[in-house]
C-alpha cells in the first residue's frame, strides 16, 4: 500500500481511530438505551432528541471504520474490542433523565478529547482526510455536549 503515509503512521492513526470508533459505538449504545428508557416530564423531548443523536452516531461509526480500512487496517467490530478501547463507561441500570443528560455530556466530551488526541498523528503524517473527519466529529460532539449541558442549566 502506497498512499503517501508510511506504515507506522498509518498504524498509529488507525489505532487512534479505533479508540474513536469504540467511544462512538459505546456512546451510540448508551444513547439508544436512554432513548428507549427515558421517563419523566421531558419524555417526548428527550426521546426525540436521543433518537436524533443515536442516528447521527450510527452514521459516524461507519465513517470512522471506513477511514481505518482506507488506511489499510481492520476496524474493531466486537463488544469485547470496544470494551478494551473505549473511555466511556456503560450506564448502570436506568438512570433518571437528568443523570442520562449528564452521562451523555460526559460521553460527548470524552469523544472530543479522543478526537483531539489523534490530530498530532494525522498532522505529522499529512493525513488530511483523517484530520477532516476529526474536525467534523469535533463539531458534532462539541455542539451536542453544549445542547445537552444547556438542558442541565450548567
């Protein structure tokens, strides 16, 4: 494979993207779980908002995995792989709506930090497609964290 990025850089970037993929998939599952199980006076608002968010995360998973493949590496695709790679904790039981919001804020902020940690690798390798993907993910996660945080009045 000769796309102008050496093997070590492609491997390092793919590993970083694998962590981003694991975080994204874990947050997707958590958001989908909260969509199904939210209760309370904000049910309709949160149910619909969580649906929008998990649909966006579902599309992102595919984009991230395909970028890993374009770099010549295999994308992780099992719960066991994701559990080893993710920095996002699973929810215990079914939290109250406000705690769901707080956990999702935390998840989106973790995704921001994970994405930012990959930029130096992409920059060093002049990997603009990965940098572009990271920029797009950061825009989504920063905005979503802000919107969720606003519902908590924080």
